[in-house]
């Protein structure tokens, strides 16, 4: 009797706030552990246990249980480079030469329309799209970053909004000094937030002066925040930087002494081998944006070489004016395929690597590798479930391949960030989608009326 | 009074079998006419009128009306190259070298598993996926083509099944003579079917002997049917053909005298300018399969040059063992982006061109250009509607851009082929999806158990 009682005590289940039971759990841990009939236990904002369903059921009880049978369960996707408010410019000027796109469309439209209100509704629309497609964290670089932070906070998403800093007038600052003041206030106001990491976004080598880059670096060091920058994206950037500084963008920043572990460099299409080593030595992270690079005709980033050099590489959609969506499933599939055709080698960027880029890779690139990117005890509970009921999920031989090559974003069913459910069975819980639609249609009418012929 | 009566008589509406009312109707006619608040009237299997909603409402009445407000209405997509039964091998061997993929996986798996029953269930699964993603016509090249034809007929889809012909033993013929006999019976049995165009599929220059190609050509001429073939897909094909025939695949077929207007050549990745002219002179049609070419590391087909040379070019997904889906929306987006990055020119293959490849281009490539590919009076009523309720459909400035760059296949709501509704508000009407799921899961277990380690 005594012995039996003791055993019962030892196996008495602990209370959890939320249990996901059943389904194929892809942990994305160091060993790429997959639990074919797995479970995840969540306590407050964190994962407390991941493992086989029977083991988790023995150890945990909860009044809130999500049935994940016949689903894939994986870390939420991390979009490491975007300009989310530009959803409102989605499809406004496709199939154009890069300079036409920028000078005839983007710059005049931004000057005319971008305001705090524009950013608010554009970001809300983007958060709707991102939650509905399985993204739980996004990095952003734009204006009125405090508004992006506020919207992300309201919707429950995790975000790394970056305050845009330029040496030309912008919608929220007349010069870089004003931009830096704005940025510092932004960093001070949002420091310590559990889900929002404020950051800096000096736009690029061709729009930000050397001295401004140094000030940005000092500010980032003082507040310990990431510095997002566009780097070596296109041949036109290479030409501009060569004409102005007689070198390449990467070497220019290295010469300025501003390359360090806080720098998150988007694109990095045009790199030579020495530059890849330079980035690796300075612990710069790279964000690969294959669809944007394709659509703007920018080029193909040497991602296999970057990974071989030990660089931290994440994945991003870029802004919806150049992609034209925020769909990380599409981005994974494109990344996996693009490098195969570019190298004529079908073993490059296998499905497992593409999935890692979009989860652990992006998380590490944004400095959040300790908190998110995998399903492991102690990490934040940022989790998505993916239905396998569609015809394209049949048959299924290998879950990473299924996710990367055959899953559309509409298969995402439930989205959890910090233990809070933002979407359940495709029903959004934190956004008024009808209000967003109405307001965005008003913006659409105004913007359409202002488009050049 | 008299005058009034006359007017009433003149404007008395005609009866239609089905009316689609409202929505933005993209006709894809020669002028790319778009009716922003349009309508389509259908009588039996054909479109009888397309135009502004008010005009159609005045002219036609019907007891069956589909409300297409807030939708895009366009011709059904035409998948001009696939191997639909290979859905059952979806994701079985990704990220492999081409020869490993073929010799370690595809050939042994086909030899072991492909039967009439395999083709039946694989094709049913594929039809489910195709209808649910807005494809109304598919071309297929495989074995047991009479089974593919029967499944397409049952489901209501339009199809161009091609009987595979090889000079090696296959699952349905021990040599090319047996394959040709099978093929002739297939052509005879299905000739004159309103939706099924039987065709021939001599696999490639490296699996079909010269004499067999000549017999195929004669048979095709006798029955007036298309000849599908893989052509100049990969560097390994180029090498094999060079070693065997001391020339390129295109020149080899030209030398044999078998290039003519019936030939539908899939892939055509490795062409020089003279070969593009050769194909144009012989009125050969080409089917571009960008995602398969990317995933297998085959290369990038010179589509802009083909179009400039006046070639008829369609779009196809290829088989789900190498793609890994049958999603023509994804294929359009990839086609539009791939050529931009390959040429570093963002004006290549604009959205409008990508949409034309997937509709009129594919229809013309398959010899069905008179019947389908656009919404015009007299053409077959093969129509899809696409919802614009998702966040990625907001805002919308240009419908072709919206369809190609921002629409996922799950936005397809209603699918009509020959005036018959195959899917309405995403409910499939002609397939027992649960029976398909059960049977495909059985195949999955058998195939998974047979996979090499």
C-alpha cells in the first residue's frame, strides 16, 4: 500500500496553462528531433516540456488542451526582414525597372502618403496576413516605428521594429539628426518589453552618411539593440557605392568600423568570398530575401557559401511592395528551389535547411536565438500548428519536405505567441479584420487616384 | 403603347443555364479586356456572352445564378505538363542528385508500384488538388492513360492524357511496339470525347529510339492528336543525347523529321538561338515548368527569347514528385520572378504574361486554343472565381498583378468546366475526398515501407 501511494505521488501530474496534444512535433532542436505523436506543455509564456504525447500526458494536466492530432506542430516562423506598412503599396508598381520603381512610384508615394495613420493600418493589415500565414515574429524597417511596435503589441505578435534613419528628409524626420533623436526615444520607450525589441534601421550605404552610421552604432551599443541595414542588394547599389566611396558596400561599412554582431544585413546578394569572410569575422547576420531579389531582378545571394562560412542566415519576405506578400511558406519553398537552379545542384538548400533559415536562423539573426526558433523547454511558447487535411498534404513521407515543398500558408491552423493563442482553427482573436478591410480600402482609393499613368 | 410593347419584346431576356454576376471579369481576350463589374452567361457547355453586368442582366435570365461580387472571374488555369498519378510519390525523394532521384527512387518505385489502381487513385488525388487550386484542364504523360482519362472524365475536368511510350519495359508495356498498340487503342477509344483529348507521350530522346519517334508521328497524324515529349530538360540529357547521336535533342528530332505542329515539348531549358528558331519554324509548342526545373537543378528555360521568336508557350507544374504540387498559382508567380532574376531585368515576364502562359498559352500549346483559354462568347465555359477576402488581396491596384503575385490557390472559390460546377465555395462536387484520403494513405504506408534508407 505504502509503495503504491508513493508511486502515485511521484507521478501526480503538474498543472500546465496549455497543452498541445498529438500531431507530429518538429522541435527544430540541435538534433532536429521529431516526435511523431508528440505534445507540448506551456506554462505562462514559456514551453515547459516537449516530447512524446504519452510522456507529456503523464506529467502534465491542463484545463486548456488543444488537439493537434493530424497536424504538424512547429516553431512559429520568423520573418527577419520586412517593411510591413508597405502592404498598402502592395502591387502598386510591378514589373518595373528598379529605378522607375523607386523614383516614379515608391519615393513619391511614401512622401505623399506615409503618416502615423498609414503605418498603423498598413501594419495591422500586415499582422493579419502574418498571423494567418504562421509568422509569429517579424522584423520591420520603416518610419513611425513606435506605431509598428504598438500594433505588434496589440496583436500579440513578437516584433523587432527598426526606426528608419536616412540623410535625406523622410516622412518622420527632416534629417538624420532628427531621425536619431526619434530613434533614441523609441529605444528608451520600448526597452525591456517582453515581445517588442526596438531596433535601428539605417537604410543603406547610399542613403546614410558615414558619420550617421557611426552614430547609429554608438546608439545601438548603448541600448544593446540590433541594427538592420540593406546591404549589397542590387547592381545599382554597387555602382552608387563604388562611385561615391570607391569600394563595395560591405568593405565601406568595414572601413567605417561599424560591422559588428549587432548588424543584421538584408539581401547581401553581391558578395565576393572575401566579403563573406569579412561578415563572418565581424559576426554580422544576414537575412536572405529570395522572392524580393527575384522580383526586383536584383540577383541571387550566395547563401550556400554563407552557410559554409558559418554565417548566421535568416529568411525574410521584404516589403509587400516588392514581393508581394508576407508569406514565409512561399519564401521557404523559393529559397530551397532558387539555389538549386542557380548552382544546377539539386542538393543545395534542402528542405531541412530552408525550414531552419525560417525559424532558428531568423531568430538567431535578430538576436533572439535564446528565446525562440525551436520548441524546447525554457524557450518562449511561439508555436504554430499546420493541418494535413488538404490534398497537397497527401501522401506525406518526410515532414520537413512536406512543409517546405507542398504546404501552403492557408494550412496554418493555430498560432501561439508567448503562450497566448492569436489564431485558433484560422479564427483570428486579436484583430478586427473588418475594420482593417474598410480602412485599407479607403487608403487604396486615395493611393490609386494618385498613381502616375 | 405599341412602341412600348415592341421595346419590351426587343429587350425580353433570353434564357441562360447559368449566370455569373458581378466581380472583376478578366476575359484574357486579344485586348485583355477587363470588366470591373462584369458577368458571364453560360448555355450548356459554352459561354454565350461576357460583358458588363448590367448589359448581361438585361439580355439574360437564368434560374441558376452565381454571385461573383468581390471576386475575380477568369478562365480556368491550364496545366500543360504533369504526371498526375505521381502525386503518390510526392516528396518521396527530395534534394537528391538527378540520377540518384531517378535511379535510386523513381525507376524502382515505378517498377514496383505503378499499376492501373495506382494510377486511378493517384489521378483522383491529383484531380482533387487541381480542382481545389483552380486548374480546369491538365495534360498528363504517364502509363495506363485510359485510367487517367476515365478519372478526368468522372471528375468533370478537361484533360489531355498522353500514353507513355518507351523503348524499355514499362509498367504497362514490355516494349515500344506494345506501347504503340496500347496507345492506338487509347486514341481510338477516346476520340471525339468533348473533354478528353487522348494523346501520345514518347518520353524523351534518351528513352525512345528514332524509329519509335517516327511511328509515334505517324500515329499522331492518323488520329490528329498532340505528341508530348520531354525535350532539352537537363545537362545530363544533353550529354546522353550528344554521346548517342552526336547532336542536341532538338536537332536530333529535327533530323528525324518528327518536329511538327503536333509536338508539345516540355522544359526546353537548354536551347540555343538556332534551336529556338527551329522550334518556331516547325510550330512546336513549348511547356515551361519553372518550379520543377528549379527543384531538380535543371536550369532556366529561355522563355523571353521563345516568346520573342513567336513560339507558343504554356505553363506546367510537372509531376508532384519533382515540384511537389500541382499549384498553377505558385507556378505563375515563380515564372514571373525566375526570369527577372535570371536576366537581372525586372521587366521580364510581367504579371500579364505569366497569366497568359497559364491560360491562353497552355491552351494553344495543347491544341485547344479555339476552345478554351479565354472568356469569350463561343468558347467552352471553363471558368474560375477567386475570392478577394483574404488579407493578401488588400489593397488591389491591378488584377493581373494581384492574381500572379499575391493570390494563393486557396482563394479559388468556384470551378466550372463545360458549364458544370465542379467546386462551389470550395466544396467539391464530383469527388469523394474521404475515400481518396483513405486509399492514398494505404499507398503511402506501402511506399514508405519500400523506400531505400
